[in-house]
């Protein structure tokens, strides 16, 4: 299957490209990037494909069946929509788009064209997450009534002044960049319950005075002090669903020197703490004694799982858990948190 990678930055090189290279059913025909050197470097590094600057050149090729969209958030919607209308199947990196409205337009075009549109919520292909889902589905936790989500870091604002901290490009900060994964894990493990109300606040505090922002290292750096910082570096929220209530506490940057990145699933029979991207611990009571245990299992690369599933679904037509129809609710939740913060009130969803 001939595929193309549009956007040859960090997520493409760390995840999408190597995973396609490892899949015997896929062949990368194009590397596309508006920075020519990036596309050229990919051709040289991986020893295949053609470097192009304009993604429309990819879409004109009838041999290309599928594309990965690995660009900044501000062009996710446009490129994905153009690709769908050109008859291509699409795997678009998270978040689906900058806003819920953009994500809805993507979903609309997917329905019109009938082509595949999956979003890169890679944790739906994570072995640890899927085992937790099985625990919940089988009733091991009983009634899961509350989930606490923590994605907090000491001072970890990415690329200060760059694309990540510019709302017009990214759509938001810590919530849309990190929170999208955590909220999606909760929804997936709990059976995608209907969301009823959302309340939240977002804060832009630590990174505003960019030149005086102290840090030890900066992923997506270095800082651009003549750039823009107008996104949230921390967020708090409460989401009521037909299933559990979800409490959210996230921060790219906090004045607490600990990294607290985990999800607590709280049931009336047992609870689970998932260490994000890692394993998990089960807490329960048996025969009058408190018990905790940590399942041991093989953890495969979830990006490889995701790409393999995408290639297979293009061939078979199978609808994946990462389909836009499922993931759209995460976009709606994040939009509601931002709307709640702006209006300082609770948002009710239909």
C-alpha cells in the first residue's frame, strides 16, 4: 500500500515513519514538508520515497491510498479534508483540530466521502490501556464512579514562543497538547460515556514573562523570545458523564517539583492507577485484607500498533476505535473546558 507522510517533524520521525517502515504491507512514496530540507532529510535517512513541498502533489497521485498528517494543528483540518476529498484515507495526528468546529467539519467530510479518517489517539492501541479496559469491562472494578486525571510537570513548556505556545497555530496549550491523550484514555476505558456537563478554568501564568521563565530543559525548544505565548500552561476541570465523573488537573508548568502523570480509575470493588505510558497497579480488598498487585505483561510499541491497525483498516474497511466518530467527543470536551473558562460558567452538552 502506497502511503505519504505530510509533515516531517518530530512526531513523524519518532513514530509514523519508523512504524510504516516496519510494516511489510506499506511503502512510503512521499515525504512532504513545507521546509524542503526536512523532506529531503527523510528521503536520505530512510532510503525511500520522493521529497515534495506541496501536499497537493501527493493528493494528485492515484497510487497513494493513505496519508499521515503530522503537521502543526492549524492545518490538520484543511489537509485532512483535502485528502479525503481526493479519495485518500487519513490518519491525522492528535488533536483532530484546533477547535470542535474544525473537527466537526472533518467528520462531515469523512461522512460525505466514505474514506477513513482516524485521529492519532495512540493510547487506544496501548497494551496497558487495553488491559485496563478489559478489567473495567469484565467488572473487576465494579462501578467506576470517578476518574482522576493528572498530567502535571514542573516547568516543561515546549518551545516557548513557538508553534506550541501560539494559540492561532496550536489552538491551546497544556489541555489540547497533553490533556487530549488523558481524556481520551478515560473515555475509551469507560466505554465512551455520554458527556453531560463540563466546567473548567485554564491559566496562562508561568510562561507569560518569557525572558524570566526558568527551566532545566525545553522539548520543542529552544525558546523564541520574540515569539508568542498566549496559551494555557495549566488547567483544572470537572466533567460529568453518564458513567464516571472525571476530575482534570493538568499543567505544562507548575511550581511543584514533581512530575505527576497518571490516571486513577476508582471503582467500588477495586481501583487502578495507570502510570501514563507505562504499567498500572490494582488496589482492592480480599478476605478482609487490603491487596495491591501490578500485572506483568509484554508492552508493545503503541505507535507501531496504531500504524499496523491503520494499514489493516484501509485494506479491510474495519472501523477502528480511533475513528473520527468516536474521537469527536474528546474535541467537544476540550472545547467545553475552554468555553467554560472563558465564560466562567458550567457548559451543558446535549
